[in-house]
C-alpha cells in the first residue's frame, strides 16, 4: 500500500486480526462489538506497519499518514541495508573517530547499551559481525565454522561502543564492529510514531503494530477502559492461543524462531542468536514481553528468548514494570512472569 491508502472501516476483530501474526488478534469487549476501526498500512523495515484508529477520529487519514511518514524517515536513518543511512555511516567511520549523531538515535543507543548491561549481554545490537557470519544479513543463511564465530565475537559487543552524553557522540573502540538495530528498531519506530500521534495530532486511542512482532497501544479502545486486548498465537500451532494481553500506553514485543531458520545436517537453527556464545539460542519456542515502550519490549523479548525462563524471571523480579509470557520448547503451556494484570490465559 502507498501512503495514501485508506482502508474501509471494519469491526474490531477484523481490524487487527490477521495482520498481527504471532500477536494475532484483538478481541473486543462485549460492549465494543460494534466498534469500527480505520486501518492505514505501509511497507517499511521489511514488514507491514499499521496504524489502527477508532472510526470518527478527527483527521484520521492525515494523522496516520504523518505517523507512517515518521516510520519511513526512521527506516532511512536506522537501516544497515542502505549505504547512505546514518547507521551505515556510523558503522563505517566510528572506529576511526567519534561521530555526533541525531538525538533520538543517541538515546536509542543508550537504551540498547543499558539493556545489554542489564541482561549480561543477552541482548546486543553490537553483534552485526555475528549476524553476517551466519548469513542473516543479506543471506544466504549458513552455519559458520567455529573459527568464523570466534572472529565475529572478537569484533562484536556494545561494551566496545563509547557513548559520550555531553557531545552526543558515538565511537567504536575496536575495528570491525557493526551495530544492527533489527532487534529494537521496529519498536523504536512505533514509539516515535505514537509520540507524534499523541503530541501533534491529539490522538488518545490507537493501536500501532509492525508486522508480526511489535505493538504499541495508545490509551484504550472505546468501550473498554482496560486497554486493547491482544491475542498471543502459538508460534507453530496457529489454531491455538497462548492467552491474551491487555495493553494501555504500553509496548509489546514477541520473539520466536518460527519463520526464519536454517537446517544443516538435519539440525534446525533459528535466527535468534545468543551474542554471548555466537550460536543460535535454544530452548524457547516464543518470548513475549510487555514494557513501557515498544523498543524495550522488542529488545527484552529477544533477551528473554536467549536467557530462558530463569534468566527472564530474575530480570522481571528486579523490574516490576516488565511482564513476560514465555513458551519453552518442552512445555505445553506458557510461563507468565512479572506482576499480574495484563495477561489472561483465557481464550479469545
């Protein structure tokens, strides 16, 4: 769809259903069965972003178009697939000199650095060399030798990224390091688009999502003060639900190895890499996180996929604002972590 596409009003279950993939459907409260929504979508960051607004929202088309334009702008800045992006320039030059970056990008890198430290390296945007070694950058996917993995690890790590708050500058302390924001960028784009909708267009109710894994909810859907109800689909048994999450001014992110993987000598390797070992993470089927921002939810869903249940539990115990629903590969039912409230195991 292009930026001027306008989708007809739909009932709630239709408006955010199939588009959300792993985060698959929005279930209406009984009082909201006749609520109609407007959907506005556009391709960006190798997926489809949507802005969902209640029917009757003033200036809905203009506001949604502005939000999607902001996502386009951020893709042009953050992508490592375009040589002219700010992120690509940083990867080329930051090992030689400190570079001042745009304020939003600097704050995003600060967030990524903090999560890297808090998760003991389980989330690491500085592992671009490792992503390339496995062929998950431009492909084709491949299983590298241990020597290649060791070399990539030697050129990876947010611990080698120096962030100067006073100068708003970034420098890499080793050569060969590359930052890839794929595990946090979609959520960050949703946060920025939601900020624009709130503060420039006065939007108080909206659902934004990026493809199958990232969501941000502004306020509540009309008729339900508790927020937007998101159905969590089972990662490979699509007819099954893991339960529902209620979102209000929160982000949600899901990581799973469902769609991107490779098979080598009869062994299946997922695309979620453990940046500490250099090998794909094992033991988790899916990891869903609710956090104050979609960027944090995205990053932590990846970290928890790597850490497993006990590592995620330890993090949630010290961060009461975080909730998670984890499905280990050996389990039939999900594990809920964090304070009660957002998650329900009821079926939609």
